[in-house]
C-alpha cells in the first residue's frame, strides 16, 4: 500500500520547489537570457541555471517546479514565465532567490477585479464572467510564453488561449490586471514578440499580427488598454 500511494500520488508544482539538477546535460532547457555578466538558462521542472562565462553553472533557488518557458530581462530585474500561469521575479541578478509574483490560481481574481472596475457592456460582462468560471473550473493550467516592457515598471505578459495580463511594479510591490484583446479568441499557443520604437507586436501561430502602440503610461487607459489587429495574412 505505501508503494502504491507513492506511485499514484502527485505533488503540486506550484507548491514544490524546483527540481535539483546535478547534471546540466540531462536537463531540458527552453529559454536563455543575459543579464549583465550573467547568462541564465531555464526549462522544465522550474530549473534555472546561471553562468558568469567561466564554463561553470550553478542552480538558482526557485519556489515552484513548473516548466519555465521564458526568461525576460526588464528594468526591475528578470522575469520568468512558465506553465500554470507562473510569473517569477529576480529583482537582483547577483542574488539567486527568485520570488513568485502570480500563478494561475490568481487569474480568476484578476478577471473579477477587471469586471468590478471596468466600464463594460452587459455582453462583455457576461463573457468575462464566463471566463472567470472557466478559469476557476479548469484550474491553473494556462502557460505563459512571453512579455514585453511597454514602459519602465510596466510589463505586458502573454500566454495561451489569448491570455494577456498587465503587471505594474513599484519597488518590491506590484499590481496585476487583465489586458483585453479585442479580437476573436485564438486557440493557438505559440507566438513571437517583436518590437520597434513605435509598436510592440505579436506574431501568432494563426498568422494574425497584433500590436500595442508605444505611448507614455499617462496616455494609456490602464486596465482598459486594448490590443488592436494590424493585419491578417
């Protein structure tokens, strides 16, 4: 019986620290980024490795064991995005302790906050309430894939199934809100973020191009910021 319990039991990756890897060449890595003199790699089971260029790698301390799909340098440090709606922050690249900002369990509350504060038509409100119910029922199963810093301390985070969030940082505090995408929802998951001085764009697998215009934070409508379609090719 004890063996059966171990075999069939599972640990919640959102409550389990990253797997300790003793062999880098046996770890599956999904993303790489540089911050100052440090090179970071991350991948499955929450593993984040770093090297200062001397060929030696050490492992950071990560509070979750979800797979990490993207490490993104931002003005506040380094963001790590991953499965189960995970967003992690390393505020100081000289330190090795990452902290969790949000995970997929927070997403229904982020949606509800938007519903409570935004000016919505009845159909919009009904649609978002259905989203809240869907996220609550399905649990934290949506991966996040990329982020763009639209202004210092303000980051847009994008994930599967049209999930988009805005995170605003001030020192060690942050707020999260829903970022609406005013287009037919897509079920594809992969895209590439490109940006210029004028726009921040997303190239989705469905071959539809979206863009976020670059503008001062004061010119944005906060939680009502919209992402508009440029073209479909």
